[in-house]
C-alpha cells in the first residue's frame, strides 16, 4: 500500500467512534491569507480547549496525540482531530432524548459554541451502542 494511502487510512481510522468516545474534525477555514496567518497565530493550543456540554455535564476534548495540532511557532493547524472520552454517567446524559448538547471552545482568543440539533444528538448517541 502506498505511504500516502496508508497515512490517509491511519488518519481516518482515528475518526471512527470507539466504545465510549466520539470523534470530531474541526476546520478553521479563512480564505484571506493575511487574516488566516494572524488568526492562526492567536489560536495556538485551541485543541486543548474543546468541550461537549450536556446540560451542565461537560466532557473535554482531547487532541489527536499522533499529530501536531499547533506548530512549534504557536500557530494552530487549520484541521483539528479531537476525541471526546465519556464516563458512563456522561454517556447517559448524552443519550437522554431532548438533552441540549453544545460543542464549543473556551480558548482565550476563540470562544465559539454550537447547539446540536436533536436529530444529530440522537444519531451520535447510537455510536455508544
């Protein structure tokens, strides 16, 4: 198998949900190169500030340990691979119909949150088995 294909498989295999984990790919897309460079420099370490919140029950995201998410120069990469590892009680909270699930970042230079639609929460809840 060519190295490029093997690397692609290795990367995508990290995204497959496992047992008590959910995976996410986050992309920071900024078309303007000057703005992209400036923003990237301010977001170093953002991969350590991701969370999922289920009605006050919060699960922290973990960056993919096999790749560099922030360069040595402190610039964040535009694509982040994250895992969210759930304890049994956190799985129950996520699987409860009607639970408001919020994904977000609490980085000092980037605070963003989005609420999952109920159908998205329900579909992802099936990944827990």
